[in-house]
């Protein structure tokens, strides 16, 4: 009998609880939980990368770290192809619609079926890659130091269990989010990162670079274990493969284009990885800069996309177009209002920012200075990356995965062509420019379809940009002045506390100027943001 079967008297009726968790009064609290989880996840992600650099920094070991990043790409590609965002973007809207219509048991069966189908696909794929790794790796990641190629192959094989575990975790997260449970899924990625960090610190002296690979596998297992009790308690898994259910077929049809888009996106990373491994240490530099870029993306855009997807899906299912438009409009305006000045501040504070993030252990100041220019170029696409994290779920909520995939394919084409043309001359900076150009191409297409298919009015967003850009310039100038002042007081110290003080006070100076600018011009986004904060504090 499937766990959660209504014929089982021990099975809870989730209708009332689920609807309450997805109701308007609960969304704010869910936002607090998810934002807290993602903030912690991004911080741990930075700590993880920083620990890797500290343990394997320096010219003698950076080649091994390059081999690890190159090896990590194959398991990550498998995960992205089969699960990753494809599960959440397809399963959450379908399961949310079923729950909205009172079909709890059917929603459980759909979640369980998708989980089992993913296992059926991923396990044989992982076995094939294990045997084919010696032929695959020299082609897609021809690392410059050929002596590290066997290491690259072995690390790839070590980590092939992780995509299977992470795919199951992705289904768990989607199922729990659809029922309005956000706390445990928000915690799980932190367990993943924490386990990797502990393994890197504790096991590296004995295992060397293999400690990182073991950490990835154990972290993925922790990701699953963290959610297992909630999934079992909610009856969201059972040994069932009900491919005849129309809801299952609908989920698979929605997943297919999204998986195609994610697979195409992986081409970008494979191409960039192919170029970067040709220079010793370049892949590590590229990864560190890209990790830094993902911190604001994860802190701002991703939490909002996660929390909004279920209520957006239910608004569509119930035909409440007014609520749908209101949520979309306010969310996009808030994103632009926050991210535009944030980009300015990150530009002027990039140098001390990279030193604060990565100048630890064996990673030298010279190696950190190589990250900074690449990070600055990455910032070209920051606003676009954050917008994508919200624009795509807007289409997923309406069970439209084709439009975001079409936009992603355009981005892939721009990325690959630009990277191929720019890398020979500009090297890593060229790869960073390519990523930014692709992101802006994707955003442009998504906005185009929003306007012509959904009939969304973009003029309020334009007004937000008009007022945010000059405000961002003043904000960046204030942050730079604050940075220079604090640096003079600390005599240019690059210690961790001094850099933290320098960045903190400079950011506060910029935030104060931007707040004053918003009040002078009476920007409505400030009122929206203030009301949101008050609501979150009151209901937390």
C-alpha cells in the first residue's frame, strides 16, 4: 500500500493543513524560512569554496583543484539533465493544482512516480559514465597538466553517486514545497554544504583532494536524509510507477523542455570548462568568481522564486489573474529596486570583497587579485541573472516550460559563440562577458513573451529603472567614499576583521544614501519593501 493511502487510518488528511500553509497569511512566514535557508546556504557555499582554496591554494596544488572542478562537472551535468530545476518547475505546479482541487492522494502518487522514474533513468546513466570516463574526460576537459588526468577520471567516478542522491532530494523538495512545507527543504542544502566543509577540513590531511569528492557524496546523502522524515510523514513516497496517470504524463511533458533547456545550459559550462582547463589555475579562478556572483543571485532572486511558485500556480489554477499580476509586478519591481544599487556597490567594493571572501590559508593575495577582474566582468549580467530566477517561475506557474526553455536556448547560443570568439584574446574575462551577454539575451526574450503572451505592462518596471540607476550611482559613490575612509583608519589592513569592518561600514553608507534618495523621490518600491519587512517581522 502506498504511504499516505486514504484507506490507511494512520494517514493524515493534508487538505486543511496544506491550504493553510499556502494561504496568503502563511506566504510571508514561508518567505522568512526560505530566505533564511538560502542565505545560510549561500554563506556555506562561499565557506565551502573558500575552504577548498585555503586547502589547495598555491601553484603546487591548484592543478589538483582544477582536476576536482573539472570532474565535478560530469555528475553535475547528469543531475541538471535529469532533475535539478526541471523537477521543481514541472512538479510543483502540477502537484499544487491537484492539492488545490482536493486530490491529495493523487498528488502523493505523482510525486512518488516521478522519484522512481528518475532513479530508473539516472542509475544506468551513472554506470555508463563510470565505464566511459577515461574516454570522456580527455575530450571535454583536457586539463593542461596531463599528469592530473588520471586524478580527474577517478574523482569523476567517486562523485557519480551524488547526482542520483541529489535528484531524489530535488523531488523531495518539490513535493514538500507543493504542500507548503519550506523549512526542511530550505535546511537540506545547508546540510549538503556543511558535510562537504567538514570533510574538506577533517579529511584532507589524510585523503588529499579525494576528501572533497567524498564530501560531495556524503553531503548529497545528507541532503536526502534531512528531508526523509518529512517526506515519509507526508506520505510523499512509495514503490509506485503510475505512468498512466494524466498528471504524471503532464509532469513529464512539462519536465522535458525544461530538461532540454538545462541540458543546453550545461553546454555553456562544458565549453567554458574546456577553455579554462587549458590554463593552470584558471578553472579555479573562474569558479571562485562565479561563486561570488551567485551569492546575490541566491540571496535575492532564488528565495522569491521558490516561495512565489506555489501561490502563483494556485492563482492560475483558480483563474485569479488579478492576484497573479499583482504578485508578479511587485516582485519584479522589488528585484530591480534592490539589485541595481547592489550592483553598483559590488563594483566599487570588488577588490576588498574578493579578499574578504577568499584570502585565507594557502590562497595567496596574488591569486585573489586574479579573481577580482573576472568577478567585475561577471557583474555585467548580475541584474539579468537575478531577474531570470524570478521570470522563469512566472512561466512555470502557468505550466509553460517551453517559453523559458526557448529563451535559455537563445542564451546558450549567445554564450557559446561569444566564448569561442572572446576567449583567445580575453581569456577568463571573455568567458565572463559571454555569460553576461547570454543572460541579457534570455531576459530580453522572457520580457518579450511576458508582454505579448501574458499581456503584462512593463512600464512600471521602466520607471523603477529610471529612478534606480541614478540612485545606484550615488549609492556606489557613497560606498566607495566609506571604503576609502575606513581603509585609511585601518591603514589598508587585509585581515579578515578589518576587511569585514571596511565592507560593512561602506555598505551602510551606500544604503543610507539610497534610502534618502528613495524618500526624496517617494519611490513606491520603498513602501512595498517596508511593508513586506513589517509583515515578515510581525508574522515570524
